C-alpha cells in the first residue's frame, strides 16, 4: 500500500473546496446530500468548514457490493426532498464510472424537478462511461489505481484510514 494523499493534504484541499462552495453560494441555503457509505468522513469534514445555512441528509447507494466491478445500483431508503429555496449539493468520496451520480441526479430531477451540483473528493476519469460533471473535485485521478482510506473501501475495509492510499495489485 502506498500513500497517495496525506491527511494534511486532504485537510487543505477540503478547506479549498469549502471556500469555493461558499463563494459560489453566496449565503444561499444548501441541502447537502451525502452518499453512504463512502462519503461519510469527507462529508463530516466538509460541512464543518462551510459557513452557509445548510441541512445535510444521507442517502445509501451501493453498486460495488464486492470487489471492484460495478453491479446494479441499489438505493436504500427515501430520497431526501429539498425545501423550495434550497440548492442541492451531492457529496461523494469518488466518482468513477459516473453511474451512481447519473442515477442519483436523474432521480432528483424526476421526483423533485431539482438539479444538483456534485462535490467529490476524488474524480477518477479513467473508467468514466456516463456523462457526469463533477462541479467541485478534490483530486483528479488519471490512473486506474484502486484507492482506499478516508471513507473509501476495498470489500468493506480501510475506510478508517485518515489518508488515501493505493492498493497494489497483489493486495487486490
Ligand atoms: C462507491 C463510491 C460512489 C461510487 C462511485 O460506492 O462511494 O458512490 O462507488 O462509482 P461510480 O462512479 O462507478 O458509480 P460503493 O458502491 O462502493 O458503495 P460505498 O460508498 O458504500 O462504498
């Protein structure tokens, strides 16, 4: 396992993202929609840096039930509904194929006529096969490395690491 981003690099980047989000929203209310389970740690750090009126809600979506290949997307629980004056910011740990975000933004549009912006700590472009625009990206990944830590897992493990690491071939 090799470290890709240290805890302090992540903290600096989260602060930069929060500053950009604040500047773009200009005091307008926000519904922050965290996608479980991967975004939990990023969400907790990000919202504590945002000086905006906000609510956060959590939605559990899962497609990588085992290992590394996406399967059918499962949605657990109700889709949180924005108040009329709220803008929606979806928070993800990683956007990979883009399938999860394409499905969630389509659900928000269909149920509530609501568009959403996307904030992802990692924007991994190598396997993207859906048209998904990441409005606020922490770090861009241009390799096909499998990353874990800071909420990201491999088969349920490593989410608690305070940094982001690459798993080597023999560890997969
Ligand atoms: C991961 C990640 C994103 C999704 C991104 O979730 O948290 O939600 O995959 O992949 P995509 O862009 O190819 O759709 P996962 O299904 O592993 O669930 P988890 O958050 O519970 O780990």
